[in-house]
C-alpha cells in the first residue's frame, strides 16, 4: 500500500473543516512522507508474526465488503467523533456500516499488507499505516480515525439540534461535552485553531450562563492514536481536558486536570459523555 493510496482515501472523505482525528492522521502521514518508508521501518516496529492472521482476517473481510464479518471484528462501543453517538454492538454496526466504512476506507484496508502496512505499537495495539485504523491484540478494531461524508452530514445535523438547548453565547462548534462529579464541561472549536472552555456547576443546565469561560485554548496531540488534550490558561491556572481515544478497557473517556503554577490542584474523571 503506497502513501499515495492513503492520501487518496483520506482526500476522498475531506470535509469543510479539518476533523480532529484526521488531523492526527495527517500529521503522522507528513512525517512518514518526510523520511519514513515502509521498507526502511525498523525491525522492532514490524507486525509481530503471531498477529498476522488476525490482521489478515480483517483484510479479507474488507475485500469481501462483508458488513457482518467486519462487525464481528469490532470492539464495542466504537467511539465516533462528537456529537455522533458511539456504535454499541454488532447489529448497530451493520446498520451504520456504510456510514463508517465507505468504499475508500474499505479499499485502504483491503489493499494493505499485513506484514508491511500494519505494525504493533507497544501496549496500544496494532495500527494501519499512520493510525487510520487500530486493532487490539485480539484482532478487534478499537479505533477508526477517519470520517466519511455521511458522518460529517450526521454531525452537522446533530449540532443543529443542539443549538436550541444551549446558552446562545456558548454555541459554536462542539468538540466535547463532559460531565464530571462536580461540573459539566463543553469545549468549542472557535476556528483558526482557537478553542473555548465553558463550565457549569453540577445541576445547572447548559441553557444557563456558564460559571466559567476560558478562551484561546489550544489542541495538543499525544502520539498517533488520536489521544489529545484541550489546554486553557487563566493567570496562574491551567485547565487541561485530556481526551482518551485509544486506551485500555479501564480507561475513562477523559479527565479534567487543573494546575496552579504548574502544580496539580484538581483532577476529575469524566463520568458521562453527552
């Protein structure tokens, strides 16, 4: 599988704005184009032989364009980009198959070579290319860092429905809405690589004015798995929203961590993703 094929597949699903997870994939892909070829990959980065049959099973299912076979090879729930709901089970995966696996993505998987285009990445799992698809060590898909036009349309529709229930000054383009033990947190994409943090005390509605608003936040990626954080500053305080895209079965969806003069003063686990 060539870099050109990877780019073709992703470009076919390009959207009006750069999507969160696609940004991670593009960044890693650029690094690959600049100096990493699959022929020069270090031996310890190649796919461990015992996992080749698991990967080949997914490749064969993609070649057959078989929704049932693909659905059996997914670990549920499968997260999708907010506010698109996660896919909870096989039946739902089959129903939403064309929404997630458009022909370009299936072609990307089907044309990949298990021993060349896939590699083990420590405890995180097995990834295709620069992270467009991730599998666990049981051969189950745990992340798809790719968004089809169908999902982009669904996302726009869901955001439009949200608008009427939100405080008007806080609605832009949501990246996340979390609930912790004490807060409801919303992060919005303001455009031009700027993000806004809004927080409401527990029990308050998002239709009310938020208790805290922070502007000029930044997005920071952690590796090629899609994990990232939104970081905001207010005087000596820093508010970090750590988003878990690729983690273990015990990993929470995310964490809010607050620092004062670089010392951690608050940490709250996300207990619900709206």
